[in-house]
C-alpha cells in the first residue's frame, strides 16, 4: 500500500538537506513561515495523485504518479533569472531516473522541469516540477 506520508517525508528530507547545504531557508507546506524581502528561499508542495492497482486481486502492487513542486523565490534585486540558475542545482539533486527512498518505499523521478511564474511584490518566482512514480506492494 502506498503511503503518502512516507513519500512526502522523503521528498521533504531531501529538499531540506539541499536547502541546508545551499544556505537557503525552506518554507514547508502548511507550516508558518515569515520570509524576508531580501532573502532567497524555497517553498515545497507535495501533490499526490490517485493510487491505481496493477491488477484486480486484493494484494496486487500499486502505482501512483505524483508531483513535487519546489518554488524558488529570489529577491527582485537579484535579477530576473537568478531562480533559473538555482533550478539547475535542484535538477541535479533530483535527476531523472533517480530513486528516492524512505521507510521501505521508493519513488522514481521520471521528469523534471523549471518555469518562471508571476512575481510577488518582492520576489521573482521560479517553479521546479518533479514528476515521480511511486510503486508499492500490498
């Protein structure tokens, strides 16, 4: 059985390790966060999807395609493309074909893209979308 908590926790841990190493603060989905107008920071979102059985028996394996999104917020003073440079580092961390494992469950990254989003009052926003597939035995 696929456990969304396990997948979300693994992705969060990997993103937190990246943020710590790079010196960025991480805004965790659902947790309070007070950004400073002149800092670079990351925001993470886990969007799980419908879990599908891979057969009709009660004990078959399951598959779930999900999205993990990391938004990179850079001060407008750092230039329009600063987030795209950071997105390359995130793409290296979550490479296509890499496995992410936690608590006995694995996900594989099958696609990763970056795009610029509308800016906030103080920050430019670049979004990195990580598409992954989780498979688990029942």
